[in-house]
C-alpha cells in the first residue's frame, strides 16, 4: 500500500484501465460461461443491501425475512410447500452444504463413519471439493450412451457406507437431466439421502415444463429427493454470488448446526459466517420482477437460440454430441481435433470451453448471447470448416 491517500478520480481511472482486460458479456464472445450479466434492477437492489450480514440475523431481521421468502419461493418452484435452506454463494457452496447434511445425518442416524458419496461421472467438480473437505470417498456411477447416469451402474455401487447419491438436472458440460425419478425411487427404497444438483437447470427446467417442453421430473414431487441446489446467479439473472440450497426437512439443517453462543441466534448451519444479505435481496427482487411469466419468456428465448445454433451447426456439417435438453450445445468437427478447433476459435477471439466427457466444444447459450452473435459465430465456423 502506498503511503499517502490517492484521489478517487485517479483510482477509478486506474481501475477502469485494468477492467479493460476483462471480457464483457455484452460482446457475446463469452461462450463457455454459466454466468451472465445480472439484470440492472437486481444490481440496484444488491447495492442497497451491501452492508447487511445474514451471519447475525437478529441484527438484520428484515433481510433474514427476505432470505426465508426467497427459499420459500424457490421451494415452491420445486414443488415443496415448506422449504428450508439458504441463499449462499453459488452451486459449490450449496453442494457442499447438501453433502455435509447427508454425511452428518448418516453419522447421527446410521452410525456411518467412513462414508461414501455416489456421483455420476458428469458431476461438477464441486463434489470433489466437498468429499475432500468432509473426508468422504467418491464412488462414480458410469454414464450410459446418452451421457446420463446408468442406473444399473449406480445400483451396483451402493454400499452400507453410502451417505448420499447425487444426480444432476442440467449437467455442466452437456446440460442433460439424469433419470432422477428412477434414482429417487432407488434412494427412497434404500433409505439413502438423495441430492439433486440443479445449479444450472433450476431456473430453467420448471419454466420450460410450464411451456410444454417434455423434460423429466427432477424436483421435490419425487419423495426420495432430500435437497436441491439451484443457482439464481445463472439463468435467474441475479448478481454473482447467489446460489440456493433447498432442503426438504429442517432436520438436515439441524444436523449441521454448530453453537454460535455470542450471536443473536445460538446456532449456525451455513458454512460461511458473515454472509451477504445482498444476494438474497437481489434474488427476491428479480424473482418478483420477472414472475413465472417473465422467466418462461427468458427460458423460451434461450431455447430458441439453442435450437438456432444447433441446426446451424448441423447444416455446416459439424457433429453435435446430443440433442440439447437445456441451453448448451456441444459439438465437434467430423475430422478435426477438438483442441485444434478450439484454438482456431480462440484465434478469432471466441472464448470457448472444451468439454471433457466427451471431448467437444461446448457453448452455453446464456442470456448475453444474442442471435447476431450466433450468426457471426456460425459464419466463422463455416469458414473454419
Ligand atoms: N453444479 C453444476 C451443475 C454447475 O454447472 C456448477 C457451475 C456448479 C455446480 C458450481 O456452481 P458455482 O460455480 O456457482 O459454485 N458450473 C460452471 C462451471 O464450472 C460455473 C462457471 C461459471 C464456470 C462461469 C465458468 C464461468 O465463466 O463450468
């Protein structure tokens, strides 16, 4: 730190220059991100709640009320009348909380000490962080030829050490939805905690279903589902960071509670202590602002762009990995290595990401990607072809 204070203007000028190094969502060049520009109204509300701290909710009763309301609204969206949970920093924290709840529950009620979690090969890497922190062993269930959990493989790896089964509603790489209904049944019959990671799909699947899209059930209407991760900072258009963890029962929060004797509440179940009220307030505002109708419209636009891009790719001759269920398209050139194609796109200033399973260029059609960007991208892809 320098010795003397610097003028605000000078600091802002310097920051603006550095900020220039960042890519801007509005350019439509960011193709591999699940985040997007938050809605201006959500940002406005976020700023108004910057000083609120949900770590000490007795001091911020209004903001705590807002968090509870958001949890309730997301719960309703997921067919749960009485929801428990928190608005956290994102899918990673939500998944860690779910796995912690499952581990503690199994330890308390089944006496499992060296627990295991079953995750699909397609699971987000946040589960590896969770397992590492919580001292759990990861057991992977294989995928079938459609890149969804192979249910037989899953059944085979269940053991008396299994503390949780995880399935995904909107996989990170391909945006696919696992056979959650079948898995819910298996989890229920075996009395095993079942967590659904809908970090990506949570703010899209319910609306697409409402619009008549034929998508599988993934929510609390399935009796085996114990918790669901849903991220408002993805298609919910809330500012980063905003993740949601929704539990079916309060006891899942209780088994994680630690004493916080000198605070205004005497126990805490979240991982983070001092935590943002701004995320809850912004999510509350944006959910009210859009309502179901607004989100239906957004979801439909995303799927329209997805179909436009998917068809455009096939017309040129690219091979898509699967027909998209949500707003992700993954593809390859019939005889060009994926990395070579990625490099060519990077040279043209497209910020692409490469999926690992299977290797493919992956485009997440978030709200900042407009049709004109897709037309330009398809032109470049035609040139490369
Ligand atoms: N679960 C699923 C299914 C996800 O896709 C993600 C995020 C998470 C959990 C974790 O969520 P948080 O990142 O909010 O903790 N998937 C994206 C990914 O890892 C996140 C992302 C966002 C990556 C923007 C890049 C980027 O530019 O690919």
